[in-house]
């Protein structure tokens, strides 16, 4: 798939994913609202006219087999909806089944205990019972007024002699048209809220027994707070605490709270979805683009490398596998093109620096190396131009020969410098073809043997019995051989034996051709051996005819390397020198 297709595909499937998430989220909100509405409708249309009807229905749907008791799940759901609980007791009063029983409800009842528990006015639960076949079913619901008393008690604090009740608890009292008194151990009022004018501010122990005589009903509870015994008294209106009006108010409050919850949940969901979209598109599509922009800016500043993270790894690569990160694979063609561009620019910069350095070396070298022969030419020319002297024909020819030799030397020096310059910059095209190396070496040996400078030296050649073919440029390869052979002859005295061999060997499964040039001459010390292939000028005396340019060994080494080979040197003072040219297939 092409780049534009991949970008379109990634955009489409991420958009689809976002739409799915939005749909699921809002379906969840709708479901919550629907469940709340269903709960309200079900409470309004419930078929049970009284709690006892629900208990009888639980009894009819109870299955008892030995000690195993099962109640249908539908009836248990009805119990949970009514915020009630259920117990089943055996003939001894021991609990054999329970569902949502509070922790403060007994698990075993003694005779008369259940009746006494039902008659407690301060009990937090309204208890209903059903008896059949030695089994007892108990259904209980929390009294709303008892729950209110517990909430007020929990939100009461005592600081010294001062009593504080949380405003939220007082608001609940106002909501249920109730009032509050808190009494100390002697029954004296130490806190009140909306107490009626005729209500006493001090209670005697027997006064609670006659609370039915007052206009409002009372519920109370005594407990210890910060080491002090306090009594909470709540006055209730004459109407039933759990009337339909209260339940409607409760339902309205619940619907309002649920509506607020859905509104704020929708707002929070929208914010999360916006950030999710930004993350998906910014992280998967935008971050690679920013990375490539930084990359291009670095290239414009001359930094020819991909931007890396703190660990030095390119940001587009996975450190573990070394492959493109998933978010970058969409732009893999662009990243590959940037890498190729980076490599090309870096190579061009390296070539430019190398060319500039080589050019500076060439200019410095040619200026230095031409100075001595030019001085000789200038000196002899000045002599010939001197008017005070009358030079004879023999002297003029002698001076002219020196000038000609120095001019020829300078011409060779410039050619050699040009050659080294081209070799350093890989600008010398080699026309390589299969050649018989034995024949090429033989020609170079014959060329050296016919040179008058080697007339007093013993030169031998020991080739392989059969031809050895290798892809070389015959012109430049023979130039390298001639330079090496000439160096072995020039720097050794008369009587030196120079032996040349050509052999073939196998190293690590690959064939190699070895050309050896060995002599028993002066040899070289460590410093000379280490600098043998450096370009240098030894200085030329006008009386020395064959001085050389000082570039022969450097050119030979560069030419052999251009053919994919190497030169090895083994030499020591007084023991001669062995030079090996190693060419590998």
C-alpha cells in the first residue's frame, strides 16, 4: 500500500475506533439512566401492597431440603430493591439461611427474643415474621427514622462542653420536619435544633415512657462520646415517616442527583475523548512528522545524522529489535529516503573535506618538491646569462643537460603528484580485466634487469609453473610493480641479490596470489619501515642523476589497495627486505 493509502487507512480506522468508544460510553450513560428510571417505575408499580406480602411471597418460593435452603433469585432481587434482608430459622431458632442480614442482627433467637426484638421502639429495623412447619421466616427493613438518628449521632462532635452537629445532618432533620435535642447524663439539654416551644429542656428517667402523650413522636438513643454519656432525642411529625410524599421527594432527589451525575459524566467523557483523539492522531501520525522535520532541520544545519534519544538510539527505531517503531511504519518510504539523503550528504561532505585536504597537501607538496630542481634550473640559467663569462660549447651542453634533466624530473614529479591526488580521491578509473600475473611480473623483472642501475645486482625470477589469472588494470598494476622493484634496486649496493616469486595459496577457504620481492641488502630500521609508504621528498643533489621523486612507494601502495590488495613489509637493518603483495580473489 502506498503512503497516501496508508495515511488514509490509519485515519479511517482510528476515527472508527473513536466513534466506537463514544458510542459505548454514551450507551453506558443511557443504560444507567434507564436502570434508574426502571427502578423508579418498578417501585411505583410494585405488586406488593405491604412488606408482609413480600415475606409471604419469599416463603412460597423457598425450597428446604434438610439443612439446605434455597430461595428463588427473583424474590431475593425484590428484597434487595426494598433495601431489606431475610432470615430463615429452624425449630431451635438457629439461622439456616440469610440474605443481606445486617451484622447487628442475631444469628440465633431464644424463645421470646424475637417478640421482644419486634417491640423495641428504638430498634433500627422494622421486623416481619412468618411461621410454618417449624420454620420461621424473618423479613426486616431499616426504619428511616432510625437511619436518621444514626446519621445525626455519627456527625455529632464534642469539644469540651460544646456540642456541634454537622450542617448536613441538620439539613436532613429539616427535610423530614424533625427536631433534635442532645442531653447530658443528668438529662439536661446541651444542644437543640428546632425544638418546639412546649418541649421540656430537662428529662427525668420516666418521662420517655410517656412520649406518646406529646404532639410529636420521639426516638432516642444513648451512647458515650469522648467519655461522656449523651442522649440524642429526635422528634418526628405525626404522619408516617415513610409516606408516599417522602418517597416521592426521595425519588425526585435521586433523579436530580442522577441527572447531575450524567451531565458531569458526559462533560468528563467529552474531555477524555478529545484527549484520546489528540493522543491517537498526535502520537501515531503527528510525532513521526515532527521527528522528520527535526531531521531535515539538522540536515540544513550540516548535522548529517538522524536525531537520537537520550540513549543515543534513533527515535524512529525500537531499541530492542532495531526495527521501525509501529507509529513510524506509515512513513517508511519517507524515512528511508531521508536516510539515503543523509548518507549521500555525509559522503559528499566527507569527500569535500578529503578533497580539500588533499588539494592543500598537493599544493604544499608540489611547492616543496619543485623548489630544489627549480633552484638548480634557475642557477644554471643564471650562469648561462652571465655576460662576464664566455662559456665554451662543452660547458653550455653540460649546463643544458642539467636543465633538461631537472625539467624532466619536475615533469615526472608533477605526474606523480597528480597520480597520488587522483588515487586519494578515488578518481582514477581502473580498467580491470583478467591478466596473467606471471607474465606481468616477468615483464617488470626484465625491465629492471635491462636498467643500467641494476647491472651489478643479481636478479632472479621464480614463477609458478602455470599462469595465474587475476582481474587487474595492466598499466597501473605494472606501474606499482616497477616502483617496488626500482626501490629494491636503488636503495641497495652492488652485488645485492633480488629474488622475485609468484605463488598461490589458500587462506580461510579463499585463494590468494602472493608476489614476493626479497633482497639481502641493507634492510630498514623500524622508523623507515613504518614511514615507507608516506609521501615525502628526500631532496635531490644536482650530481645525482636518478634521485626519484620520493612518491614511488606511496603510489605503489595506493595502486595495490585500489586493486583490493595489500603490501606487507618484513625488514631489519643488515638482513635485507622482503616485500609481499597479497591479492585475494
